[in-house]
């Protein structure tokens, strides 16, 4: 990791301390993993005790939880959603499908590794991971934010050409995005 | 008598379609095989005359060894509670689309079935208003449900798979690093 990313000002440290306890998770579910989220949200496991709440709009959300396999058609929507989210933003890949394709490893219609298309902060292995595993990964994420290591979203701005190339390969041509990533990168001084 | 209701329906249809071949598969299930040119007439009579109001599905089978596609139309009668499966065969084109006539002017839902068959098998239905892509919107490969489409081969060539033992890791292990 280069020095510019790891050096933090006092204000950034304070901001991390505050924001790590108010993370909003985009309520966008793909594949079969969504079934593990209701117990995670509600009284039994109750992720709100860590300050994580479901949110319905990408502009106000911090966490994008990809729950399960992504078909190419869904992947396009996920990329558009991810680009609309405000930085800092954290992607959690959930289940083995996002890691290596899972049980759909030889399918013609699903992508095989999520981090080729959008940068991923944490992975949860398993098919399916239990709510305990989700809570554990959220705690890991909170600890990473506190330490200032949750910087994968900067990677999207730094290596945009790499991600864009993979996206265009899968979608067979350019996709229409609403955000100018290069201009945003200049704004963030990345 | 066994299958009295089914046999009376077959008798009624056989007078108008003498070339079609009817069989009772089991209770309330009738199969009919006919030349492809007669299917539209059959569908018109099914809807307007014999009261088979519901088109449940259109399915397609790829008989690659015969060089033919089989289209199966499932018609349902709410009064008699009988399902008729009309089966026709059309030639299978190796390159490009096979062609057949649409029945979407009789049943609106046929549009969706026909669009689905078009992208999955490559059978183009002439005369339909809308044959745009339905599910595989970004697809440029061959129709994936054809028998000669090898899913694994396509996926291995098209997608990037995670490398579990990359060279840098092997080098690192050989140098004695990474082992606690």
C-alpha cells in the first residue's frame, strides 16, 4: 500500500471513528443469499446494535452487500448502482458464488469473481453463510474502517481502466454510466 | 370405458385434421403430432371452436441427430380440464435462425414464449411484433440451449477464474516464506 493512502489526518481519523458506527447497507439482494438477511436484520441477530441499517437508495448507502450469484444482466445493474453510491463505499461479497462462481462455476450466464468488476472490501465464504458470519464480517469491516484500511473504493478510481475493461468484455460493448469516474477521481485527488 | 372424455375430444379433432396423429398419454393429457404447416389452423380452431382458451406454454426440443427442432404447444381447456400438446417439427439450421410462423396474434402471451425460444434456441417467429431480446440482453454467443453449445467450454473461455496457486505464491513458498 502506498504512503498516500495510509497517511491520515486527524479529521479523517475522527470521521472514521464516527462513521464506523453508522453504516447503511443498501437493500439490494441478488441470488439466494437474501434469505439470510431477515434474521440478520431482525430481533434474533439484530445488526442494528452495530449501527448497521438497511437503506433503500444507493445514494445514501455505505455498504453494498452482494448476496449470491450475479448473472451478467444483474451485474450490469450492480455496476451502475455501485457507481451511484457516494464514497466511501464498501462492497461485501457474500457466499462462494461471488468468490469463484460457487455451484454455478460452469454456467454461461453468471460471473465468476466479483473483484474483477468492482473492488471488494470483504468476502464471506460459504454456501450459505449463516447470520453469525455476516455479523462477523461487518465487525471486521468496522475494525478496518477504524484502522483506516478500508480503502478498496479508492482502487476503483485508481484502476478504473482495469475494471472498465472487464465490464466491457462481459457486456460485449460499452455500458452507459451516469457518473464520470475520471472526473470523480480528480475530485478525490486519487 | 377408459379415457372416454379424451377419446371423444380426439374423435372431434380427427375429423378436421385427418393427417394428425393423436394419442392419449394418460388421463387428461393428449398428444398430437402434425405437419408444421397445419399448426396455425389447429391453433385457430383450438381457440375459436374447441374452447381451449389457455396457451400454457410453448417449449422447444433440439433433436440434433435428426437435424430438427420440435416445438410443443400446450393448450388447456378450462371446461373439460384437458391439456393438448401439439408437436411439430421444423428443420434445424446450423448457422443462423430457423424460421416458423407466430401465433402471437391469437394469444398475447405467446410473444414472451417466442422471444424466449428465439434467444435460447435460435428459432425466429415470423410475423411477431416484437422479437427483441428478453432475458439474455447482452448475449452475442450462439443460442445457449442448443445441444451443440458446450456450456463449460464457453464459460472457461469467456470468464476469468480465480487462480488458487499462482506462480508468485509458489515462489514465495519455495523461498520458505509464508509457512508459520
